[in-house]
């Protein structure tokens, strides 16, 4: 492809681009570009929100450019203050190492293993002396740092900002200096940090990187209000995510729980279908020629097949239809995640914790009365248990439903 054709593909779906003319000029040189994106392993698994950015990385790979996946094992110790209203808790080294291990493994569900350069930013940041950090801090002003919305808000509301949080954008920016990147990718919430890197590269006598941001994917419980999708971004800490390493039926079940309006946002950001195909499906749903549930099922199967296999997607569909269509399970089934106590969770307690009954004793009463079903089967044993590592469709009474996942 020529530079203009590459530019059209690479900028599709991009929100911020600094600077388009620079990107085109570098593409015209015909040299492979160094493209970097960083991920702090604050949680042990990647989810679909991460993949919006990683799909863009894959596009660069397919066009012959060098992709660098930066695992932020050092920056995770600081904690990215982006969007935070309070200082992040400090992670243990063991937590960071476990997250780094799974990130590195799961990245290759999307990226090409043979052409991805996997690096850890502790490689260079751990080697910096205190004098090095002081010199780095001297290349940026406090006034510029306080232009960040989250810092500005916390300062105005008299909430604390720790000094180490001010160092985070500098540490992330120095990654680009160490790697001499041409391009850095990030979510829209990372724009400030990415632009700091441009300034630091200039201060170190390097050509500033091009900055590209991709949209933030909303979580499973986001809804439409006044024609807009509103809700928190997908996050494991908010339990509104789909993990790319989760079981096929769990992935499909979670995706089938999203609202019809959110489905089209997910189509836009996650599907490999063409814009024309997506538009056709949306028009068919709006005209009544297609059931939105069927469009949602096509999207869910596409994603399950991507991270598992087509056979897994077909089997997950079969299970879902058996649970939902034949037993009239509601499509907007709430998803609940519970922590196991030993081998699982007592069913009566699970009913109460999921909000299906007001108390454990009421849960036991309904079980004894035969008013509780698990995956369509009636359960009458008051001490029945939901085993760890599975997802259950639970009904307590006539209208109290939930999908309960036991971790």
C-alpha cells in the first residue's frame, strides 16, 4: 500500500491525532515505523476494552510496521493517576508480576507473536538513579503538569495529590525516549501522558513521536440517555468487563446482557465486519426485519470465535439458546460475580448476595419450597452449593433472575 492508503486505514476510528501531516510524511519514507503502546498490569487479565487499542496495533503490524508492547511493570508501582479522584493503592511486587505474566501471554490472542516486540519498562526505569529522576523532572514544569483535568479537579477540591503521581507522566513519557518511538497509541484518557512524551523526546534531542488515541469502550452496564451512550469505562475493578481469556459461554452470556443501544457501540469498536455490513444489520433491526437479539448473537459469536474458536462459539450459542430461549430467561439478565468460600458459595447465600432474596433464611425457604432453579433445573436442597469457576443462570420465584459467576 502507498502512504495515503495506509493513512486511511490507520486513522479509521482514531479520536486524536498529533500530527497527521507528520504521520503521512513518515509513512512516505517507506521505512517501518516503531509503534508503541503501554499497559500497566494492575489487574491480572486483559479485557475487551484493552483490545480496541490492540486491534489498532495489529493494523500497524499487518502493514509492516514494528509494534512494541510495553508492559509497565515499573509504572504500575507508581499507579496511573489518570481519571482518579484519589491516590491509587500501591500494588505488591507479586501482584504486578502476576499481572505482567498474564498480559504478556494474552496479548498474543490479538497481536502476531512473531513480529511483536515485548518489553518491560522496568528494564530502563529501574536503572535510573535519583539524580537521573531529578534531571528528568527538570524537563517539565509544575504549571504544565497541573493542566491535567484530574490534578486540577483534585487541587480545586482540596484533595491530596502525591508527588509520585506527578512523576507518572514523566516515567511513561521516558518510555518513548528509551525506545525512540515514531508513534505512541493510547486511549483518549491517555492524551496528556502521550503529549508529555512528545515534549520529553524534544528535550532529549529526538524527533517527537506522533500521538494517536482510540475510543474508550464502555462497560457492560452502560445505557443510552438522550441519544448518547453513558456509563463507566470497561474495568475489572467495576466488574463490568468481558475478559479475553474467559470461558466461551461466559463471554457470550455477558455480551448478550448488554443493551441494544450499546450493542452498536460494541459493533463499531470491536467487530471486524465492514461498516456497510454493520449499517445493514442496524437498519434491519430498526425496520423490524431482524430481531436485535439475533444481531447481538452474531456479534457475541464473532468475539468468542476470535478469542477461542468457531466451534466454541457455536457451542456457547447452543448453550445460551437452551437456557434463554427454551426457558424464557430475560435477555437483560443482570450479571453478578461472587467470591467462593472454599469450593464454592452456598446457594441460599448466593441468592441473598445477588439481591434475589432479602436474606439467607429467605433463600433457604424458597429453595425448600421448590421455587429456585439453577440452569433451568429445580433445586430443593437447602445446603446446595454453586461450585467455583462456573456461571449459573439462577431464578428465585417468578421474576427474580440473575447470572451468577463464582470466582
